[in-house]
């Protein structure tokens, strides 16, 4: 660009050519001709201040029709000396001001706050001034070019772009996108993926930001959305929104799972993504250097969805713990390695895809686990309620897992168990309540002997079990409790809800504000 300015000598008076030069530069740089002309005006004004004085307010204007370059001095109209005596005190500020009384007759209609504009004689630029002006124009055009690049690519975040590897720096790739450069960091590449200079590449625009160096465009091939966008390009039903991608889990370059769903009963979403003879999914696999892709049918029923996600392994049954977002999956003994996958990959991706914690058990392991749980629960009822094995087994079989549950159940409900009557039900409930009360008293004694403050012992929300957990974490006074954040309290008392934690912490701090 600087060579073009020098060849045309646009700053030395060849005004007829300036518009053509501006258009040519604008076309080459992908910016508007107006931005180029504005850059020239700034440069010419700077050269003018170099000649007439840097403190003067000098502005240049280029006529967009004729190319005429005008150089003008601006002075603000201010009050008369009698009304504004401060003007005389600071001459450095006043040099760009003119008194209302000193205006020439032809400009006498100007009002206070407006500007007296006086055209200056055409400049005969010296070589240094020309070089300075060229440098200013170059910088301004470069800034405008960067803004155009940023505006163009910021709207493309989330899209796939094609480029050419320009160079490799410490494993990071610099990609030429035609109208700008992008960075593809080493950790955003697929495993064992190698690119060299001049290789063509496709990647996902993950982030675009603007800093002192201009627009910074960050690409990724490991991002989950890169996989989604590739499927959008290969599967028209996804692009049109007929098939929806619900979630994605990836080990980039190794294996991925993608959950799909459609409300259209006539469409098989999995089959549509696979394509005729696997053509659609194979095109994605080829782009991802052979990354294996499992296409999973999404379902609102979490058990069904997880069974689908663990494919191709067969599942016998699932046991859901909804409060903990945890699920036990029972598979035949010979299916265990397939369900878990190499280095746990299959179950890990299925867990990430569903957002649930998944434990894989074989049929024999599950049977053994249930048997141990049955024995443990039965023994607890035998020891703590002083009942025989038959009654304990019946309680466990009916789903009772703690003495608290026995204490809270109604007499009618307990009496409805086969082999129980109303008298036995009342006796069991009373024994359960007495046991809970005894445990509570024992715990209180432990807490008191440990020096736990009365404020905590009499707390309306915290239970004795929770107070014991706090004691184990050296929280025995009101101030120690008040020093905790809600999140820290929840880390200790994992069964505590966020709103309850907030309430407990705020109440424990009330005495601070009163003091």
C-alpha cells in the first residue's frame, strides 16, 4: 500500500487521483473507500499541524466528488473578555478560541460554542512530512482492516471454516482463512493428528476476541460442537431442525457418542444420521481421522436413554437413585468388558452423554451386593428393634431400609404387611421411636462433652447427626459456623439443600451485626 501511495504522490497535490487510489486500497484491504479517505484526512491534518503548529486545531477534508484536499483551522467562538476574563490567563488553551467580538463581518452570525473555520493555503509537503503522512495512513487503514476482520468473524463463532496451514509454531497451527489468520492450538487437535505447512484443514470457530494485535480467532477440532456441525453438513434433517442433537460426548480422535431425537414418527433419527450404507456417518468419521461414532436414540426416560447409550452392550436391568442422579446398570457377566469399554471409555462417555453417574455390575455381582445389603439391613433391625429374623426379613422385603422409616410409617400401613397385625405394628413403631430418641440423647451427650455451644445444640434446623459431622470438621461454636460459606457447609453436610444452607449461615451471623 505504501508503494501505491508513493507512486501516485497523492499527498503532493495530484487531487484528481486520490479517489481512485482510495478505491483501489479499499478493494485490496476489504474495507470501505470512506475509511481510507478518513485515514488520509487524519494524515494530512497531522502534516498540517507539523507546519503550522501542533497546538492548533487543524483538520483536513477531502471532497468525495472532486478529490479536492482542503486544510482548515478551527477556532471555537467564546464570550467577550468582560464576561470571560479567564480566557486571558491560559494562552495555550485560548489559541483555538476566538472572541465573539473579534469575528470577521462575514462570520458575525456565528454563536457561542460554534466554530470559526478558516481555510489554510495548500501545503507543499517535504519528504519527511510525506513519509509521516504515509505511515499514518498505513496505520489507520490497518486498524480499519482489523475491525472489518473482527466484525466478519465474530458472527461466525460456532461455524466450520476451511483454511490452509500457514505455519506451525510449537505444535500450534497458524491457519490462513483468506481474510484473516486463526490459531489452532495443539490441545484443540485430535489425538495423534499432524498437519504440515500448506495442508488444507477444516475446523470449528470456538472464540473470536479483539486485542492490541487485532482480531484473535481461535479454532478447534476437538470441540463437541465440531462433531455436531459436521453432522449438520452431512444430514439435511439435522440442518433443517427435523432431527435434534440432544447431547454429545467425545474422546477426540478416539470415540464419540451423539444422542439424537425427532418428533416426526415417520423418521428414524439414528438411521438418518447413519445414511445409506453408512455414507453419512462415514463422511464424519473420515474428517475426524477415524474417530468411532455411536449414534444413540435419546429418550425422556433416563433408564431407556442410558441403556441406549451403553450400546452395543446388552443390559438386563437398571436401578435408579434419582436424588443422587446415580444409576446401577446390571449386565450379563460376559457383557461386562463390552459395557465398560477399553479403559472405561464406553461407560465414561455414556455417563457424560446422560449427565448421570453410572455403575456397571454383573448379574452375579448385583446378586451378591443385594444379598449383603439384605443381611446388613436385617441385622440392623434385629439388633436395634430387638426382633427375630422373620420380622426383620419381612421389613427389608417390604422396602424398609432404616429405623427412621419404621418410626415414620402409619400403624395401618405397617399392619397391612402379611403376617403383621395392628398390635405388632404399634409395638414396632414405638420401639423405633424409642431407639431414635435414645440415639439422639447419646449424640447430645457426645456433643456436649466435646464442647459444642448451646446455640448449635438448640438449633432448629441442624440435626444431631449433622452436628456430629460439623464436630468432626472442628465446627463447635456459632462463630466457627458463621465463618463458613454456604458452599463450604454443603461440602460438609452433603444432604443439605442450598436454601437451607444460606438460611443457617445468615442466622448464625446475626449477632455480629447486632454487636
